[in-house]
């Protein structure tokens, strides 16, 4: 079995570096003007060129999203953007609009075209249509079952991609009008306000103030809020169905999410095609519970999404761990760390490093850049501290949310610089 590509989100340069560091084969990124994740950090001009070059230097791929549904006023800028991409040379462009497809073929003929999930490819005839037009890859609709994917695979030879992890919005393959209606910000041009995550109550027009029970609790109802997609336990089925690329959602998510999800799916994909049956490591499930999610579902891969896979339990987001910092430089066991949270001497932390993922280490000493000893340090401080030998530059440091009461199973001495 050919191992599918692991495609990770790159909402900004830091997330791009993090995704590649933790094993992504490719990243997807975009310019805010033409991307459906317009509120992500994103890239433009020189930074986009640098991002693609960075991925290529690491022998990885970079795909650029041009997946908005444009109006006439957007077309000139899109043409200029494609001309610019001819110089940048990304490995592919992700788009969904037929007019944008035509502009890409005209102004960037040498770049592969990937058809976005927003194109709603739900059948073999649609897949064949895009293949005949010259698309290199199809990102299939989220509404397809594994069986339907297999049927499409039998009918086309073009590459197939599916989302395997991340947020699911209550719309048809991401085409949503709720945000436009409630907040005058269109999700289809990259300005989604995540209106489907808001709390709603149901009221009949003539019964004002009388709220009808729709799985409602004291925080409201989450009838529009699906749990997050997670297919970690079923990757072998998707690989057998002929999927070429496994995509992780999350250009709006933080690097704690990007690092953890990418690392887990990297380990899982590496099991595929190894001559052994696919076995889910229980640690993967524990790691996926460490960062913020709305709980997990397998979406529609096995048919209609069950009613229980929506957030009716009053807990919209859940996480067991919080992000502490990033190792910027490392010499031996001494590391320069950029903090993203408060850190006190004596805190128990974990390192997102292969082989020591679930071990606890006590922070016994810290110094600032002037070699002054610290009892406490804050978000955005740069500190020096001892770290495990297994920890690497760019690895993340995190801790349990109830870390002050967690046992210190392993400690380290601080030492000097």
C-alpha cells in the first residue's frame, strides 16, 4: 500500500515550520484576499514566496489556496496573483470556482490544480468532469461515505484527498450563509464568524419567551455545532479506498494543535504499508485529547452522522493540556525557550518529543537572558532551562491543566549555562 500524503495547515509561518517539523509531507497556505480562512495569519507577497521556498528547502510540498467564491471586483487581483504564483512555483493551487480554474490555466499553466472540497464533488461523474478539464487532485466532499469514495476511485485516475481531522461546520462542504446573514461577513469569501458555534434556542413565533426543548441546557443548545472529525482509527480503510492525501483542518488553530495532530497522524500513516495490520496506538488517542476540541466524530464516512456526534453536553470545547513554550535553541540539555504561558519553578511539564511524550519533568531552575535566576516567568519571556536529552529544537512544551497537583514522575537538575 502506498502511504498517503500527510497534508497539514499553515495559517502563518510559525505554524508552517511547526507542521513540517512534526512530519507533514506538505502544507496548505494562502493569501487572505483569496482564502476561505481570511482571518488566519496567512501570507502575502514576499512572505508567501519565502514560505514556499522554506517548504521546498525541507523537500516538502506547499499548496496555495485560492478557494474563495469571487465577485467581479476580485478577478483582476486573482489574475495578478496567479502571475505572481508562476514565479513562486508552489506545488499546487487549491480552488473551487470554475472561473478561477480558467484564470489559473491561463495565467499559471505550469501549476497543478487541486479542486477544493467547496466544489462539492459527491459523485464519479463530477470527478470525471474535473479530471477531463485537467485537474491534478480532487478534494472530495465531506458528505461521502467510504463506499462512495471507493466507487469514485474506480472511475478516475486523478489524485484524491479527504479531510481526516478537524472542525466540521454545519453546511454543505463548507458553503455557508449563516455568517453573512447574522454578521454580514461571508464565509464564502473567507470572513466566517463561526456563527454555527453560537448558542441558540428555538422559539415559536406566537409563543414569545417560551423556548422549546432542543437538547438545551443552561448554556443554550448546540444543534449546529458538530463534534470535530477524527479518523485516526480508520486510516487504513481510507487508504484501501484509494485516498492519496490525508488532510488536517486548522489554519485558524494554534501551533499546539498543529504540532500535536500532525505528530499523531505522522506516526499513524507511517504504520500504513509496512506489511503489518494497522494498529491504533492508545497513546495517539490520549494525545489527541490534550488540546482543544469539541469531542470527536467520524463524520459521514460511515453514513449519516449520529445524533450523539453533536455537542449537546454543554461542553463546547475540551482539553486536558495547555501550551507552555517552544524550544528555540538547544545545546546539550540546556535550551533557550520562548514562553507562551506563565511558568514557575517547580512546575511539572511535558515535552512533545518522540519517546518522552507522556513523561513529566519538574522545572527546577530558570534564567533570563542576563543569567539572572528566575522564580517565575511570563508569556513572551525568553528563558533558559534544562530540558531532556530527547527534546529537540522546535519541540513544544506543555503541561496538564491541573499541573500543580500532578505527580512529578521524573525531575531534572537546572545547571548553569
